[in-house]
C-alpha cells in the first residue's frame, strides 16, 4: 500500500532527526569504548595480555620440583593463583592466611584444582599469619623455621587497600603495618632459611598505587587520624614495598638472593572491597554505579592468574639469575619499569620516591626500630 502524501512527508521530516540520533549514539558508543580501553591500558588491565607481548606466561614456568616456596595471602586473588601455579610445577608451597582454617581451606581448594598429588605439596602451618601483629609474625616464622627446611621462594603478596583509619595491634597505621611492617618482620625472621635456599627469590608485591604517596612517606604523623587519607596511606605502604625490596637487594648483592618488586596490574579481585563498600553507602545511586562498573570489569581487568604472571616471573624465571635482576620494579606483564617503552600510554609508572635510595635506607632504619629485627649479611 502506497503511503499517503501526509505520511510520506512526516517520514521525510523525521528522517534527519533519526539519523542525527544514530550518529550521536554511535559517537557516544565509540567514546565509551575508547575511554574503557584507555583506562584499562593506563591501569595495566586486560590490554597488557596483548600489547606489548607478555614477557611471561603460565606455560613458561620451569619445573619447580624440590623447591620450597611461601606465599602470603594465598587464600584469595593473585595469592591463590600464585600458590596454585607454583604447586602445578611441583613446588612445595607453604600457604598463609590470617587463620589456620582459611589456610586449610586454601589447601583444599588447590588440591581440588590440581588433583590428589598436590596434597603433599601444599603445606599449612599450625598457626595463622596476622601481619598486623608482630607477635603473630614471630610465632608464624618460628613455626616455619622449626620445619628445618630451606626457603627458595618468598612471595610477600598479602595486603589491604584503602581501609578506614585504624591501628594495628602494635599501634601502627594499619595499611602500612600490614602491607609493609608485617612483611618486613616476616622476611627478616625467614632470612636464615632463605640463605640456605640459595639461589633464592624474594618478591615484594606492590602497586602502581605507590604513586598516591605524593609526599613520600610521612613517618612522623601516620597515626594522626585527622591527617589520614586512605588513598595516600595505601600509596605509602606500596611505596614502602618497593623501597624495602630495593634496599634488601642492595644488602644481599653478593649472595644468590634475588629481591624485586612487582605491580600485578589492574586485577579483578576483592582487594578494592573497601572502596566498593563506600560507594554502596550512597544507596541506590551507589548500587547502580557498582553494577555498571562490575559489568565491565571482566572486560578491562586481568584475571587473578593473569595478574600473578609478573610475580611468578620474578619468583621462578631463570632469566632473573642469568640477567642478574636485582632491586627492580616490574610491571605487567613481566616488564622492567625502567625498560617501559609505552610512557605515552602508561603515564603512571614509577615515582621519583620509588628510586630514592636515601629514603629506602631511612625506611629500613625505621622498620628495624619498630620491629626489633634486622638483617646484616
């Protein structure tokens, strides 16, 4: 049926409006896609599995039979992925969590993934590891040292992020206390076992979030709640991870102990749960925002296994020894930040404070003062 003249005129009149709407929708879609890709690239998300070509993949892990490793925070996220992949290659792995029950559940999950043969490879000590308690750290380290085994690989992976203000059992700002001081004390107490495990690796898991420490490390007023900023505090703890690895690497330079730090990338884990809780506190608008963000995280973020690749590289790759990689900060996937060729796409790399050897020495001295433990080769 031929349209009436009036209908034909109406269609012709609205056609430009429809075409305009389609053009606007197409442009908006393109902008959203471009913004998503840029954000994912800048924060080292999923694009890092494509470009630049990953420097290390799961299939590149060497045989680790006879090696002994410890992974802190092995019960979730990249810690669980790290422990699983180490065990898959025959490594004996001591998994840590805040409680023995969580560590036991982690063992069960890994054995379920790898099969019954992994039962002998995954070890759970009779005490939990609460990094916010120096007493707990000392007890855990003693339990491990009582095993009388060398330690070839230590992955200091556990951490908390942008938490509300709080103090550890020892009166320290909790993010710095858990992310840095707890790991410092643990590593110092495990150094005799690590020396016996040479050639050995120590990996300090950090973050590009160390750049949030815009003033370096505020040693004198960390515990002042009126000055507390959760993002800056997180940055200080992650900056400390890098500086600790840098200074420890300097101290063991004459030994076959290779100490480095790794930024995993933007990974889909529960680490940002405190940010999520804060957004959800705004009610329906917050929930809608979280729902929208979670719908794209699978696209823009790395999986835990992908996020674990950089620390697995530093923990296991023969290149670390052949290339004498020491005291370096690595970014996804398994690339030295010093060698980064994509500064125009990754403007957030390594801060000036992360290269400050004087600050690293000051951090070491402060850490020794607070923990009462030290390492003097």
